[in-house]
């Protein structure tokens, strides 16, 4: 009994120690990465390539998911709203849900599993096949040359993807609400415009997506760079990227929402 | 994948991203209808504004003609002061009245303007004299019960 | 620059975490020579090379390379030192997201301001030297192991380094390529005025090529000398290595408990 308790306490202590240690290590890595980001901007072509891989190649999944999420929102929303005779508010419901929450969050989750995992796997494999050591041996800092462009490529791509997701979702809501169900088109758009505020809703949504972009890409490059240089090491790191960054998105979303949308007026 | 193809795709990507943001700002949000138009500001005082919020619409005959720009409390008269931004293309007589109304039974609150008959028009910075405060549901209900009770009391005493 | 040695290692020990790998190694690499480090698999040759390249720091002792004590350098000092070295990795370590051409051009683009057509000429020159000019536009994944090794060699010498470290340059090459590369290593060394350190098992091919040889076993230097001295030394270990016999002072097996014990026979009796 006591032995089991002791073992459990030791495990807990070890988990906390390792967690705190990794957090500190991650923070130092982040600072180092920011300080050595010069190359990513001086030679923007390197970052451009990563925008292509993280952003352009995620377009299809983002656009299609956005469309469907918007269509489902409109279907479900209409069911509820028409019971209270306010189906014209459908536009408001769809737009606010997407712009404030679903756009940044769902786009972030998709981005984590599509682009984040790819970034981790690529950096991890480069490490496992000694490409990063080789670079180091050629007096080229792998953080500046390999990690920083991937980081900034992801950070730039994420808000664009979230905006596209929201826009596509609203279009999907329009298709189902106006074209399919027959909600009045004028009311759909004008109520939406009256209720959606550019600064409070749209700008805050964009800020969320930027924060999620930084979080997901940082976790992805860190896990890749820190991965044990073996096949299991890289596959484990890839899984951790998806799990950790999904949790980070949801937790950050709660914090940001509390800060942004509950402060009154 | 050669360089110019990547450049092209990234260009397209950023362009449609900006397009989406523009769509959100102009078509979904209300950036277009305000930042560009000329406006003037008038003041209205209420003894109670109920649940009126900044940015709530100002309507006349059901048409949105402006928005609530600012709400503050005047510590001298103990009244709420609402500053309304009205589109310059709409002019109202000086004796126009402002009411706080509710869209639907439980909907959001807005300010309704009812035009008067004065020959002079309201100018920027002026104050609307005739106002009607928000109907507060609690007051309404307690008033209702108070009246009922009073009626009951009268009936009893009449007996 | 009066120092006749380009790298000096004194009483150096190294351990990965707790596991000691190198014990009290001493080496002197004379300027302008080709020096071989030989020894059986797992004796710590790659580790030694990494210490010379300042990728690992000694647990005890000193490594002076190109006039610098590697243990005292900061990041900028390390990078300045490494720009004067080239290293061929044991497994190539080509950048898989770049073509062969871009791999060889990598350091030129990172460290020089050469115009693109000058880089092109230089890269083709280096690729021609390893006989792979025709493969310039291929990706590393499309090369055989030996071809990849030759590209890695071209990349290691891209900036004409003063000290070139080769980790197993000859494994995976066919006899023709091997002969060409062996001669190339010698030529590069003499024409660039560079110094080369070759880590290898390939005694027969290497001995005629090199000026000086160190033999290692279990993390120690056990014999050294010029190629002739080594051949004539009569040290049993070297004899075994040169002739390739299984029996001799070099054990084929990594140290372990008795085979029977591992299989469980001893306990079952
Ligand atoms: N990263 C590491 N962590 C722990 N131990 C290691 C590591 N790399 C190598 N070793 C151990 O150090 C010893 C020497 O390894 P090293 O790679 O230097 O051998 P080597 O002489 O190059 O062998 P080979 O000829 O097979 O390449 C080996 O016993 C190996 O198990
Ligand atoms: Mg080795």
C-alpha cells in the first residue's frame, strides 16, 4: 500500500519535473529562434517555400471543411431559430460563430494535423539522418536556416487559412440558408452586418488565429528539433505535436475568449 | 516544384487570403457603411437607458440612420447621456424625439427617432430635448402588480 | 602559423553520458599530410572525428584544432573554425530536400557572395571531380549509396577547406570508383595544401595512400607510424587487421557475458 503510494508520488514528481524542464527548454528555444530569425526574412524565399508547404497545400482541406461547417451551422441554426420566429438572424448566428470561434479554432486544429505534423516529421527526419549535424558542421545554424523559415511560414499561413475558413463557412451558410431554405437574402446579410463588429469580432478572430499559428508552429518545430533521432522518436514526436497543439489551441481559445468577449460593451 | 511556381502559388494564396479578410470586413462586418460616410453627432439624455449598448443602431421609421457612439453618466443631473452618430445625409428637425425601443419582445435595444415639426434642423453637437427612457421589464411588472394590489384594495374598501 | 601540426589531441577521454568511449587518446596531425585512423567497428573513430570537428567536447583532455582549443570557443568561434573544415559524414547526410547541385552549392550560397554563374561553374567543377556532373539535377533519394557518398565528398570540399575529415569515404564504392576517389583524396590534399584525416577500415586501399596511420582499439591508440613502419611493425593487432584474420588480439565480439549463460544453459544445469 505505502509502496504503491510512494511509487505513484515518484511518478507524479517525475512528470512534473520533466514537464517544467521541457517548458523551460521550450521557452529558451523560442527566444533563440526569434533572435535567429534574421535569415528567414533576409532571404524571404526560404520562408516562401514553407508558406507553400504549410499554407497553399492546406488550402483544399480548409476550404472544403469551412464550407461544410458553415452549411451544418446554417441547417442546425435554422432549426432552432425558426422555432422562435427569428430565422432572419441566421446570418448573424453563422457569421458570429465562425468569425469569433469556429474559424480560428477549427482551422487551427486542421492546421495542426495537416501542417504541424508535417513540419515535425520533416525536421525530425533531418535530424535523424544527420542533416542538421551536417549543417552545423558547415557553420550554418540549423535553427536559423531550417527551423526559423518553417516557423514563420506557419505563422504567416495560419491567419490566412482561418480567414478563408470563416469566409467559406459564411458562404456555406448562405448557400444552405438563403439558396436552399429560402431565408430572406436582404435580412440575412443586413442583420449580419448590423451585428458583426469589425474590431470586436473580426479583428479579435484574426488575433486568435495569429496566436494559434504561433502556438502550433512553435510546438511543431520544437518537437521536431527535440525528437530522438530514430524512427520511433520521430513518429512519437509527430503524435505529440498533434495532441499538444490541439490542447494548446483549446486552452488558449478559452483564455482569449475570456479576455476578449467578456470585458463588457 | 520550381521557384516561380512556388512564388505564383504563394501569391495566389496571400491574395485570396486578403480577399477573404476584405469580404469579412465589408460584407460580413460593417466597416464600409461607417468609416467612409460623413456623420454628425447629437446628444440625448435619458433617465434610464435599460440595456442600450454602444454601437446599437439609431433608427427612424425603421431605417438605420446612425449608431450610438458613446454612453456616459452625467453626475450633475444623474442622467445617462448617449451620443449618437447620425449619417450627414439625414437631417432631423430640432424637436425630434428619441426613444429607447426594443426589437421584438426580448431583442436588442435601439434608439428610435421620431421627427418633429420645427423648421430648424438639428446641427452637430446639439441636444435632443424630448426623450423617452427604456421600458424596464421589472418596473413594468412591479407596476402591474402594484396596480392590481391597489385595485384589490379599493375593491375591498368599497365593499 | 609556425605550428607544424594542424591538430593536436592530448590525453583526451570522452564518454557518452556515463559510457566511456575514448580513453587517454593522443594524436598529432602534421600540416599538409594525409593521416588515417583505423580500427574495428565501434572503437570510437567517428566519435574522435566529431571531437576534432568540435561537434562534441572532450570529457577530459584537450583538442587543439587549427590553432584553437575547441573547449574554449563560443558559438561564433566554433562557426569560424568550422568554416575552415570540411567533413564527409559516414552516412552521407545529404540534404534530401535539395538537388545534388544545390547540395554542393549550399555552403557557397550560405557563406559567400559569389554570383550564381560563378557558383554554377564551381559546383560543376566539384561534381566533375567525383564523376557525377551528369547527376547534378537529381534528388539525393534517386542516387545509389555510393553515388550519394561521392556527392557528399564533393559537398565537403566545396569551399576548399584547410582540414578535411573523411568518415569512411570508401565503403559502398565499387573498385573503380574507389580507386578514383582514393586518388582524388590524395590530389585534393596536395593541390589545396590541405590536411586530411581519414577514418576507415579499408587497410589495403588506404595504406598506400596515407602518410601516417593511427590504429585504435577499444578507445585507445595501440599503434602508430608511417605506412611502412606499420606494415613492418609486427604488432599482432596490425598483422591481424592487415591480413583480415578472424583470430587474433582483436575480438570480433562486443564484450558480453558468456554465450551459454545468455542462452540460459548455465542456469538450467
Ligand atoms: N550518440 C551516442 N550515444 C551513446 N553511445 C554512442 C553514441 N554514438 C556512439 N556511441 C557508442 O560509442 C562507441 C563508439 O562509436 P563510434 O560511432 O565512434 O564507432 P566507430 O569506430 O565509428 O564505429 P564504425 O566503424 O562502426 O563506424 C560505440 O560503442 C557506440 O555504441
Ligand atoms: Mg563510425
